[in-house]
C-alpha cells in the first residue's frame, strides 16, 4: 500500500505577504506551481496525494477534499479514518524533492518530522495517524513533539533545508531561484524575477519592480 | 590524518544586526558561544579546528591564525598550503551537530557544500583544498559551484536545515531557542530570551525588552 500524502492547500487569494510583488492572479498561479512541485516530490517518493483544499478544487489525477473548517479540525477529523501510514506536507515547499521525502518515509521511528523556520511543522510522517492530533499554528513543531511524547511515539527530526523552506515572504523567493528545480522556479522566472547581488548579499528583483 | 576545519571568526563587535537586543559585550559572548558549538560539532565528527580570527585571539586547545586581510584573500593564501582534506565552516552556526558534519565528510564527491539562507556558503568540504578558490560574499554558493565546475570537481549539496541556519538577525534567535542543544542556547536563556507565541507564530522576546 502506498503512503497517502495529505496536502493542505489554499487556492484563493493565497500568500498575501507576496502582495507587494505579485497580484492576486499571480499569487494563485504561484501557489499552484508550488503545489505541483510538492505533488511531484511526493509522487517521486511513491506517495499518493490527497489534497485538502479550502474551497472546491480539482487537481488532475489526485483526490481532493474540501476543508470547510479550520486546518486542525479537518485533519483531526480525517486522520482517524485513514487506513495506514500518512504524510502531512504543506503545499508551499517548492524545494521539496523525492530524496528528502524518502528520508522521512524510511525513518526507524514512529514519526518523522521536518520543522519549518520559525517553529512550524512543514512535513510530518505518521506510521499510525489515528493516534495523532494535529495542532498547527503558533509553534506547532514543539507542540507536535509534545503530542507524540504523550502517546509514547518515537520521533525522528529530519534535518532538511529543502523541506524547512516554506515560502511566505519576498526574501524566500531567493531560495526558489537558487535551489528550485521545478515549476515554481520556472514560474518566477516567467514573471521576470531574478537574483541580484547587493552589498554582499543576494536579493530578488522583478523586472520593472523592486523586490 | 584528521580533517582540518577552518573556522573564520570575528571576536570584536560581531553580529551588529543583533544590536537592538544585545549590547556589544553580549554580542561578543554570544558569538563566542556559537563558536564553541561549532567547535564541539566539528570535534565530534573527528575534525581539528583551525580558527581564522580577524584579531589576535586565543582559543583553548585550538590553533589560531590572524586573518589580517579579507576573508577570501586569507583563505586563498592558506588553502594551497594545507596538507589534506579541509572543511571551511562559518562560526555562526549554533545548530551544528556532529551528524551533519559527518554527512559532509562522507561524501562520495570531491566537494560537499551546505548553502546558507540567502545564497551564502555556510560550510564546504574540500578533499583537495589546493585547487579551490574561495569567493565569499554576494551569492557565494552559486559562485563556489562555478569554481568547482571550472576545475572539474564533483559536488554534493548537503540538504541540512541545521547547517543552513546562520544567525544574523533577531528572528534567527528563534531557531536557536527551538533547536539549539549547546552553549548558544544556554547563553540566550541566561540573558532572558524566551519564545513567545504571537498571532499564530513564534517570536523571541528578551525579559524586559521587545525582541
């Protein structure tokens, strides 16, 4: 049986912190490109995507569910009904590659987890999802460690720059342009985003716009 | 023969972008604590430290050199004279642990490298340092890939959140408090730094001061 990968996704007006450099239509296309990269990575590692969308949404070849309530409520309703090992992975991880997902799936522990910058949980693999309780937002990484400890699960923290890099801010686009290999990077380039060196650092600029 | 680890270090008035939350003496002590964590990590992986300091500096049990000119000039003067495989690792990587260093040292390629956020080079392992040319600042990760390509070296990019996390900004302190296991975390705690949840995110605050 393949591992199911639950991917929360917000198709409408996503990534508001990028509003200064992309209009709404562009942010929606960019969020979709990032989702494509995540789906490609999890499929490359042998997982089956299950997209949990905030609104009705169709994705070619993937099952989708509408997450009408909050993320935690929806996940905690879905998880107990899932038949086997499950990955929960965010949709804004455009540097995801199959190798890193495989590192997660091959853990010897009950749970493997990749923290995001700032204390979030970017990806978590649960061999027994029924016992888990999702608690996203506000330092979810440490909270999820506590949840795991409470039910006696062993946890491996996977040390990955690629999966720790969630894209929210303009400065995060630098990472996509440097390290991206997929559709997100391609889409940014098509919009005119490029790297520029400034005062010994690298920044991103959009042609005709300051990034 | 053990691998030598070159560690550039600035003991005097370092980490100016932390000036809003630490005075100069504290920033110097914090930089030193981060250096201690890096030295412990490389020693744990079997490397011997060689500290390249901007001013005369003594470090217990480690050889030190004074880097009178710029970083690139000094490294490019030193590298050809080194007898064997060499690691160059920055001193502001308080999440470094021996396991990640070992991942670098056991590469099958001629060079392994860990990018920092924003396109820097946080650590680079050179089996043949004599042929390398350091080119730090301004997107050094991509420049170092080009240098390697020019002399036909194979390169493995090591995917590590821990080594990609260099600490420059106040928000980077969050990572030290969440993931740190060494002296840097301890020092921040001793100064009264702690994690606080705010609007679904985690920030750092210093007792009696806004972080």
